């Protein structure tokens, strides 16, 4: 017997941007960009992820900064911002420390999200788990800081990323959408 197609809300997609920058979009398209500029990797109603690329030598560039903004959903609420710079520590706009739970002002979908930091010999991992378990296990934004540059790895469901657009492409229609 045939299995029914998965619910659009249960589909998990991923996007990654790695040093030199190499991009893999939501629909697994692949491209490179060798240059220095500020870019929007992901933008939707819940969040915006920005990256900054800069030349490292005459033949390649890398991601030097990543900012993740969880957008305020109610008047009077504040955006939650995580900013990571190459070879530096993470800062969080509300707590100012590396281990933080989000504030009570987050949208209900993200209310039980958590931030975690871990280390390996040459890497620092900064992970924002989106939603509560088990969803938070499969939906995350991971920023890896290494000597070669910063990598951005995003994994998740439509609940968090539908209608996203940017350098990670369009969640709904695939491909890459450049501003001009």
C-alpha cells in the first residue's frame, strides 16, 4: 500500500552556508559567492538571519559574522538578537551571556526555544533550538565558528521557515531569490 504524502508542516528542509562561501538552499541547489557584503540568508515573519562575508585572501572570502533576529510579534515586545563574530564569543541582546533561554516576549511557536553553546577542539558551536522537544531536536539554527570562518546550518519545519526567502532560497518555491 502507498503511504500518504507527509504533511507540509512535518516536512524538514535544510540550508547551509559554509566558508569560502558555498551555499546549499532549501531545495538542495548549490552555488558559490566570492565577495564581501552583507546578506540576508533567511527572512520570514518570525525571524531574520543575516550574514557578513569578507575577503580573507586574494582568492577566497568567508563569513565573518552572523546575526539571528527573532522578530517581536506584539507591540511593545523587543526583538531577540544573537550576534556572533568570527573567533569571538556570542552576545545576546537581552541576557548578554552564552547560555540563555529566550524572553517571555517570543512568539508562541518559539516560546520554549533554547540556546546552547558547545566546543570541540577547533570549533565553537552555537545552536538555537526552535520550539520545544521533540520539535527543537529537528528545528535549529547552528552557527559554527572555526579558524576557516563561520558556517551557518539551518534545519527545520515549515512551522518556523515557511515563506522564508533570501540567500538560502525560497522555502515554498525553491531556487535562490536575489534582490535584483
